[in-house]
């Protein structure tokens, strides 16, 4: 959470300096890197490092995506598309929480590994 907060503070400058599209691609790359770190983590320190990397991606993406959608969308669809983006993000978070709850019930010893990438 701290990494997401910190990167959201500089996300505007990243957007301004490199553009929305490049910033979105950067956030996607950071998400991928963080996922690989989490999937291959065998220690607590590696798990924390993966979560920090994912947090950086979240901070940049949370600022970049709505602005980029608003910029490329037709004027009459702008609000609708940005709202749908926010709705889908919330739906994804809810769904992930439900799946995590199932993993913790079905696999109490190893379910946490699947919650973090494998």
C-alpha cells in the first residue's frame, strides 16, 4: 500500500514526462515483473519485494489509465468508459478476494501461494 501511495504521488510527473501510453505500458511491465517475483518467491523478503513492485505498478496505473481512456475515447463516451473502468477494477478486486477466501478454506496450508501467483 505504501509503494502504491508513493508511486501515485509521482505518477503525474511520469505521465507528463513520458506520455499516457508509455506510462501505461510501464505500469503493465511493472505488474508483470511483480507477478514473476511473487510467483517465484520462497522467502518472506521476496514476497515483500514482489508486493512493493506490484504496488508501484498500481500507483502509476491508477493515475494513468483513467486519463488515457478519457483522452482516446470519443467525447460522448468518455464518462461512461472511465466509469466502466472503475467498476471493472472494483469487480476484479472483489472477485480476487472471493477466490482468495476459497483458497484459504480449501488449501489452508498452501493456499496463500496461489493467492500470490503460485
